[in-house]
């Protein structure tokens, strides 16, 4: 009895860890993260948009890169190279972080909720990334203290998507095969040309083998199609 409960609990924990690992989004860059199931978040479309302001215009956020975010009516700024900036009550532009300061974080209780967290000096800013379809990107500020700020960025670019990363193993193999085939025929032809003074079809390395190949393939296919029977093979 104890044993079966024990293994049940262990099993449950393993399932939980697997699910968590699957939905855990690993940072690829300040702008992208990738989960085990090849899905992830890609904010790069937002790099060309923005910076985004909240309604009261005391927060501004430029996803993915650092720009001059100094507020117009501020008389002092450290936001010249910044990804997120706050306009203080004394009209100072205060940088809350650079693009490279951000960390991707997914809350345990919400598999599809993502946060970008900026730690900068003694400020911490949490930006909740909310997905919406066919909407305009908006930045909304939530409750905050003097050093901790909560914001929500709602955007089409915050949706979980399938990430295509480079080439699959299959296509790499095909490309390698084509490259080596090319090298084989080219260097073979050069060698035959200069070592044996070959011309025309003689330039093809192992010409006899390659010219026999279509016939061999045809015989092989016929042999297979005729049910591998050597009798019908003989008849051809
Ligand atoms: C932003 O501006 C609003 C309205 O002026 C104010 O209530 C809020 O406290 C400001 N937020 C911060 C972090 O200064
Ligand atoms: C900015 O403005 C505030 C209030 O008007 C003033 O106290 C402060 O000295 C100014 N700072 C600079 C750098 O001009
Ligand atoms: C901040 O700037 C605005 C607009 O320039 C001005 O009206 C306001 O008095 C300034 N506040 C402070 C504290 O300097
Ligand atoms: C910001 O949101 C988190 C939950 O995501 C909460 O625990 C925290 O207290 C909030 N911060 C402030 C300053 O309200």
C-alpha cells in the first residue's frame, strides 16, 4: 500500500517536472526564448515598433533594443541608451534597464504566461507579456512601489509561436551530400583531365560504374516488384 502511494507520488512529480520543463522557455536572446517543444516567444517584430508608452506617459518601453527614451519634459536623464524608462515625479528620466538586463521568466502556475523582468540598480520591473490577436500593442502600468514596477504589454507578438530555428538535420545531410557529390565529380574530372588527358565523357570519374548505375537500379526495381523471385529476374 505504502509502496504504491509512494510510486504514485513519484510518478506525479516526474510528470510535473516534465511538463514544467516543456513549458519552460529558455532565453535565446533579450528578444526570444525557446521551449523544449520548439515553441517560444519572439518579440523581434516589436523592435521596429515602439517605443510604447502607458496612458499617463510616465513609463516607456522599447522591446529588444536600447534607444534614447528620455521623456520630452524631463530635465535630467539616464535613459539615453535604455530599453525601459520611467519619468519620475520630479521630472527625471530614470532608466529601469537595458535590453540585455532582461530575464525571461515563466510563473509556475501559468504555463503560457510569460514575464520579462528587468533588474537595474535597485529597481525591479516586471513586464507581463499578454497575447492578443489582431490588436494594437499597448503598455499598461499596474500597482507599483518606489523600486518595484509592474507593467503589462499586450501585443500580437507576445503569442506563443512555433519557432523555426535554422535547418533540420535532414536538410543539412542533403546539402552535405550535394556538396560532396559536386566536389567528387569536379575534382575527379580535374584529376582525369590532367593525369590521363581525358576528354568528354571520360572526364566523369568511375564512368563505367555511373553509366551502369541506371541499368542496375532498373534491374533492382524490377527484381523487387516481381516479388524478389530470381526466376522472373532471369526472364528479363
Ligand atoms: C505615473 O503617473 C500617474 C499619474 O500622474 C501617477 O499616479 C503614478 O504614480 C505615476 N507612476 C509612477 C511610478 O511614478
Ligand atoms: C530639474 O528640475 C527640478 C525641478 O524643477 C530641479 O529641482 C532640478 O534642479 C532640475 N535639474 C536639472 C539637472 O536641471
Ligand atoms: C515637470 O514638467 C512639466 C512639463 O514641463 C511641468 O509642468 C512640471 O511643473 C514639472 N514638474 C516638476 C516637479 O518640475
Ligand atoms: C507585482 O506583481 C506581482 C505578481 O506578479 C506581485 O507579487 C507584486 O507584489 C507586484 N508588485 C507591486 C509593487 O505591486
